[in-house]
């Protein structure tokens, strides 16, 4: 049963991120998505029974403070859409945690099959509720997005084949720099001081978890979001 709910978490993580991107600056939506590794740390003990050290709990708290600085709840500039990329990060953490639980009993081929078929099935169920009329240009955008996503995934696989995860993990945060740059070039968006300050805390918390994982196991998992 978990095999079929696992792709649902992935579909929901992508869908909620897209909703957030509709209303939020690009950089803000992306940085809130970086809460995924912190959610994984917080949920690893109750869901998987893994021991989480006090150092990692402090990193989670630091990341949550960073989120509060970015979204500024109660300030009058809070937007409900800020909850969407956070929900997406939470769903993606469930996807990764379920992957970790299934990895000991299921083959890679079986997990890939269920991810693809299950993701298609869950996405199809959502179509009647969200489908809108598309123009020919939209299909070119869809194809381009799929091509870039596949290229990014290929580059990620090649990178893991040539370097240790501990070396590659910090580079995942370069996505934030690209989101700031593209947000400015394409949409004319500039991050606020609060966004930059909160971003610094979230990135520092994520990198600290990578550092602690490296010390504890010698080979940390990649921090952040692998959806790209």
C-alpha cells in the first residue's frame, strides 16, 4: 500500500509548489522548499525510529526561525500561498521517508515502476478539478520543462557517479542563487532583506545537518530537493 501512496506524496509536493509559484516571488517559493531536509530530520524518529541528535534538532529549530523571518506571519504582508511550498516540502519529506522505509524490502525497479505508474494515476485523478484550456505555446513549455528536468536528473546521476554525496550536497543550494537571478531577469523580482536573512538561516541549518551526517556516518545523503 505504501508503494502507491509514495507517488501521491511526490505529486502533491509538485502541485503545491506550483500553486506557491503562482503567487510568490520565485526565490521565496524555492527557499521555503528547502525545508524538506529539516522536515525529514524532524520526522525520522517518529516514523522510522531513527535517533536524531540534539544538534540536528537545533538545526531544525534554526530552519523554522528562518521560515518565520521569510514569511513574516502576522506582519500584514503574510500571504497564504507561503504555506504551499512549505506543504510541498513536507510532502516531499514523506516521499523520501517512505522511500527509505521501502528500500530495504523493495527492488529499485519496483520502486521506479510504482513511482511512474502511481504518479500518472494520481495526476490523472486531479485533472478534472484543475484542467484549464491550453494554447499551443503551453505544450512547448511543457516539453521544455520535461526536457530540462530530464537533463537535470541526468546531470545529477553523472555527478553522483563521479563525486561523493558529501561534496555535492552544498551545491544543491546553488538553486537559490539561480532562482534569485531568474526571478529578477524574467519577473523583475528582488528578494527582500527579510528573505535574505531567513534564507541564510535555512541554508545554514541544512548545511549543518549535512555536516553532522558526515561526521556520524561518513557519507551524508544529499540535502535538499531532488525533484529537479
